């Protein structure tokens, strides 16, 4: 039998363990960042992909010499790439205009590719891909946050006494500072006096203008509380 269609138990074990290690490195970053798909999910995906690749290449070696059988090691691998989408879709969540989980879904897909590389013995590509993925998730994430922190959406929670014109005054103040309100909800509270809680999603270009606007709003008459959150 041609040796390219066979693999010994030691090499097989090394490939599966390598897949677990590389998948675990990516999964650790997701786990550390408190994402839905973490360490165990990425390890399982990478091991599973490696196992399917090993099966595709070596699992049917007894049929190599059959005249009517044509070996195609890429056939099962192709199904992994398309089939892994259901896991990625489960990691993506949408809340209004906000979509989260895309990076985790992409990391699951990439880990599947890493597992296929390991299973096929393409170890250099697997290790190189893992290193680049980790750089993207760790370093580039921090760089992106640093560059985009002034252009992020923020949520303002403003409590105002229920007086005519108060909501309009708040919007006027935000508009004068060039702050765009993208979403609003109102909630009435009745404690010592009627209070309207305004939840505003705002698009910020300059945190300095936002701070100035918050200070001015906070000093307005009938404003009882103000809170800011990063979305």
C-alpha cells in the first residue's frame, strides 16, 4: 500500500494534540474576553476538524487499490468549512442596530481551518495561522479600541423632573454640541415627584464635546441624574 495513505499512531496522536493546543490558544483569548464560545468550544472544533481531515486522508486507505474507487482527501474537508457555519451563527447576536459575536464566529471558522491544516500535516500553516489570529485578537483589538474610542456609540441615562419642555431642552443641548441621538426610550418613575428617565443612544465624534454637553445638562434645572455608558 502506498505510504502516503497511511499514518502511524504516534503521528496521529501528535496531530490531534497539536490541534487541541492551537485551538485552545485561540479559545483562551475568547474565554478571557468573556465571549460565548470559549476555550472548550474552540478546542472541540479544532480537534473535530483535525479528526475529519485525518479520516478523509487516511480513514479509507483500504480502498486505495480498488479500481473503481477514486480517493479525494478534500471532500470531507469541504463539508467542514461549510458545516461549521451553524456554530458561528449561534455566536452572533443582534440587539437593534448593534451586532455582536462576529469576531467569535470568525474565530470558530478559522479554528476549523487550523484543525484541517493540522490533520493534513500542514503544521507550519496551522501554527502561522494561529499566531496571526492571536495577534489579531489581542493586539489589533487593543489598537482598534484605542483608535475608535472617540467615535463609539454611548448611552446616556438622564433623569428629569416631568416638566413641560424639559425633554426638548435636553435634545437642544445635545444638538448644539453636534451629538446625534440614534435611539431613545422614555420611562416614567413616580417617587417623591414624577421623574422621566431618558435612555438615549448617541453617536459621538468628540468626547470633549460630549463631556461639555453632559456638564451643561447636569446643571440644567429639573435634571436629577445623569449617567453615561459605553455601548
